[in-house]
C-alpha cells in the first residue's frame, strides 16, 4: 500500500506540473506564481525521499560489509581454484573484505596441494595474503591486482624422474607457462622456495624477500639467498634485483647483481637486463672463474676440455635461444685468452661458435685438448707409470653434445722443449665428427700443417690425419746442440695415418700409414758425424781445430706404420764425410725403441772404433749407446797387438781407410716423395750462411 501511495503521489505531482505549464498561457501571473511555489515544495520532498533511500541503502551496504562473516566465501573460492588447477586448495584462516577503492581482501593460512606423484603433500603455503582488486577493470572483464602482499609464503618446486614438473596443472603443456593476472606491486616477507630434481641430484633452498630501496625511495627491491646442491655440487647464491614485477617490462632496464658458487666454479653478474622477459642483457657484466673448464659441462651442458684454473670477464647477452659471451678477456692457466663465444640452444644438438685469440700461449695449458691434462676430475683409468703418450679417453658424450665452429689463434707460444712460435686452428664438429681443418703450428722457422678428422659416432673413435712439415730448420729443431749452424738447410715431411681408439695413445698404437722426413742439401756439424763413427782421432782434431759444418747430400727418414709399429724403410744421412744408414722400428703399442745406426766414414782415420749406434729403451727412458760387439773386438785386438809389438801395432785394428761410397740420394728422395707425397716446396730451402765453410754441393747420382 505504501508503494502504491508513493506512486500515486508521484503521478499527481507530475500532473500538477503539466497542468501548471498548460495554464501559464491562460491564467493571470499571480495564480502562476502560487502554482510554481507549491510544485517546488513537492519536488523538494521527493528529492529528500530519494536521498534518504540512497543513504539508507549505502548504510545497509556498509553495515553488511563490516559485520558480515566473509568466511562463507572460502568454500566457493576453494572449489573454483581446485577446478581450474586440479589441485586441492583451502583457506584455513580468516577471510575479510574491506570496503575501499580499490576493494581490499585479506586471507590467512592458504594451502595449495602438490601433484599426486609427489611425496610432499603441499606445493604452496601462505601465512597471510593481502591484495587489492581493480573493480572497474574487473567489470570490463580483466583481472588486475594493484597490490599483493605475501607474508611467509613457502613454495616447493620439484621435477619428476621423467622430467614432468609439479607446476604443470591438469593437461597444461609444460612448455607453455601459466598466464598470470596483472600485478602492480608485489611484496614478500620471509618467503622461501625449495627446488628438487633428484634425477640430476639437485636440492636447493632459497629465502626470498622484498626490501625498500633506500630510506626515501618507495621503490622495492628483491633479495634472494640460496644454498644446497646443484647437480651434485655444493651451491650457494646471493642475488639482488629491482622490483620483482619490473621483470615484466621490456621497456625499462632491470638492475641485477648476483654471485653464485657451484663446487669450485664461481660466477657473478652485475648490470641491467635491457629486456628482462627474454634475459637480454647487453649491459650485463659477467665473470666466470673456476679450477677446470671441464666442470662446466654438467652445470650448463656446454662441452669443454680439461684445463688449468681460469678466470674470464666479459658481457653476457641472450637473443632468443642464442647466448653470447662477448668481448671477454681473462686467463686459462698461465695463458691469456680473449674473444667471443656463442651457444645456440635452439639447434639440435646445440651449436657453438667462437673466435678466440691468445697473445701469449703456454703450450702445457692446451694439454686437455689432446688428453694430456686431466684437470681436477679424477681419472677412471689409472695411467701406466712407464708411458708418456696421453691415455686419458676422449669423451664421446662431449663430442656428441654439440656442433661447433671454433677458430683459435695463438700469437706467441711458450714451451719448454718444442721450438713452437705460433698456432692457428679451425675446429669443426658436426654430428659427432670432429675436424681440425687446419691445425697449423709455426715450428723451427717453418710450418706443421695438420688436417685431422675424428669420427665419434662409434664407441671407438676413428681418426685420419694428414700432417705436412714445411721448411723446418735443422738448427732450430735442436737449438741447444751444435748439430747444425744457422741458415744451413731446411727439412720437409709428411705423415698420412689412420687409426682408432678412445685415447691418443690407443690411436697411435693402432695407426696404419706412412711417414717421411727429408732434407736435400744443408749441412751438419762435423763433430757429431765423427762421434757417430766413434772416430777418436778425427773427433780430437775437430775439437782442437773447431767444429765445422759438413755439407749434407741428403737426409731421408721413411717409415711404414702397421698397427702402431713404425718400421724403417729408408733411414739415411749422407754427407761428404760420413754416410749413416739405419734400420729397426719404433713401436707405439708398447712405446719401445729399437733402432740401429751404422756410420760409414768416407775418409781416413788414424783411430776409429767404427761401432754402430743402437737406440733402445722406451719413449720415457730411451738409451743411446754403441753396439759393443765390434767395438770390444777391435779394442781387444788393438791391446793384444800393442802388447806383442811393444805398442807398434796398437793402432792397426783402429785404422779406418774409409769408403768413398755415396748413397743414391735421388732414388731415396724420390721413393720418400712417392710414399708420402712430400713436395719439393715443403723443403722451403733458404740461402746458406755466408760464413759457414761449406763445399759446393756435389752432383747427386
């Protein structure tokens, strides 16, 4: 009845106002004024009534919001979350909604269930959650939280043995992340995150919190401290960054500073991510240091050979699946190293590209590339104590873990025994096949150019090597001896070998092929030649008169390799004074030496034992000695004749009248060139030393 009366009053007021308008043209002005005054009073009463009703409604809403028990919403919210994720979700504590702009919700003791396969029932627990909701955007169909505050949140992230993580919900693709609503400001108080992946022996615990960035700045920063075990390595982490939600912005640099220790490997980053969403950090300063580069393989999956301690500093960047360590500089062992290093994780297998340079390279720091240095990792194979060839197996896993295109240049090489000056290498790896094309060393004033291919697609690596020596200077090959004077001739050679095995020692022990080293011309010290023939008289004269250079007609060393046994085909050093020939073999299977050198003098000597020289023993402990049978016999005969003749016949057995017999150098050189493909240009002859007393070369038969 009350509502009906109100409606009738409103209709009556409307009719009065209409009649008033109709009468203004026919009634006197006084009547019109009285009519307008009555109508105005009626409208005022109507507005008061509407205002009162609005206020009453508002007060009712306020009283409802203030005094209502919002806990009844816990169950509907839990059902909605559980339905969307397939996980249990409950709000065990209070639930309150505050009337404000924007509206604020506070909930306590929230528990989110873990995957059914996990032994830990809870994936996430939050002691207190406080958030605001943008009401107007919610009405437009968009969910946005201007503020979220988490107090004591605890999150457990873990990976199943088959690689499925617990943050994949229902039938969600694990490679597609969950779409989270927009969040304005996120603060975390005493948060923690646990990450477990037993398949790779990883268990990490992190403490997460947001901190005020300075006393007068409203901007927040994120701080993370972590410790535990990553892929079996003891691990610690300390990191600071800008506001957590600043990671969403691709338009504002995100400041970050972090230090991590994994076993003996240390890494730090400092700078800004220019595109945080894609970890693009052109201004990101990166430092990497450790005891052994090989230890990075289990950490980041990029294969490196064993190495001494290292420290590298540069700039880290990412573009899509491509990571780049740009303009880095540092040291590996006692060698400096600089360049660019890129890994493309989008290819299968991953692709490594690098351009590296060392201005001063210590040769022993490269030992890990050939298996000579183990690094800090203990070897599974105990090396033989009496061997010198590297027996450490090459890693097939590393060979197949990545394709590579790496260029390296060593501008200066420091080595204790080898006359190396520089090196350059181009390493290519394609689906388990490694090629060095080429591996070029500057050695003894010449070059040692190698083309090497290692096929790692089988359990035992197959290797093919084509090695060419060009213009090697005899005096620089033996810099601490008087074997040759400077500028007295050069050598060239070639080796073509094929083998198989899992280490360099096994590959050489199975090698088949040919190898040759030749020298056409040049000279050699006379004293060495005399001593090789045990020529006592002429050696004494050479010592008293000074060592002189003797022209070399030819030098040929030609070997045939069968299953690691390198047998002498031709071994000749023919000079104007002495002709030395050799026989025997060098066995890489047991690293043994068995060579016999027979010198034949071309001139007269008053006292010469004329004993062949034998080289025996092993690579580690070689022995060089005269073959004592003939030497002892001549010596004994000399003593006997001396006693019988009162010393007159003492020298008769020691007289050496010599044989002026030359080797067929042309045929020997031709055979060596035919067997191994040595070219005349490989000898790279140079002008003789003008001061050396060298006779003109004799015609070669």
